């Protein structure tokens, strides 16, 4: 689906680094891409909702030590002790009340989320019956 979504963007590409790994841990993914691209500096971009569960991430202390983390604001997630960390930066950006979880949950509830997705991705999801009960969202 990512291939479909970025098909019109020449400066974007898809990586399958996490393919075949379950569970997939951010720390392992970063280790692999750093070895593959040693001249680049990598950062993490998270929603503030994800930051609230960072303590549950595998090797989160190593992530905090090695990477800058840019945090996108989310409604309902106010303060967080990680925001005081010197490697974490809260972005000043407009708050958009949409996330992948919101889209998945809405589809599972039978809501039509076509307007929130790239048309080709919506058609692919419909064809393969992703995330939603049988016979829902056929519009």
C-alpha cells in the first residue's frame, strides 16, 4: 500500500527493512539502516500519543541516548516527563485530528474513510478487505 501511496513522488522510496521481522522493534530497524547508510544521521518522528508509551519500547533508553526525537502534537496528550529530555523536541505544528489508528478503527466500525486515503490505497484496501468487516464500506 505504501508503494501505491507514494507512486507519484520521485523523491520517496519504500524500504522493506522490517519485512520478515516479527515483532519489529524500532531499535533493530535503526541498527540495520545505520549500517546500510552510515553517512546519514537518523532521527525519530513520533506522535505525542506514541511518546506516552515510549517506556514500553524495546531499549528505549538507547533510543533516547542515540537519536533526536521530534514529537508531533496530539489532542488529549498534555504533559509527558519525556518532553523534558534534551533529545526530545516538541514540534510546533497544527494539530490534525487524524492518525492511522483513527483510520483503522473507523473502518472497523464500518465508516467510510475514503476521503482520508490516497484513492489507490482505498481501492486496494477495499479489494483485499483490509481492516473492516465483510460487506462494509463498499462505496
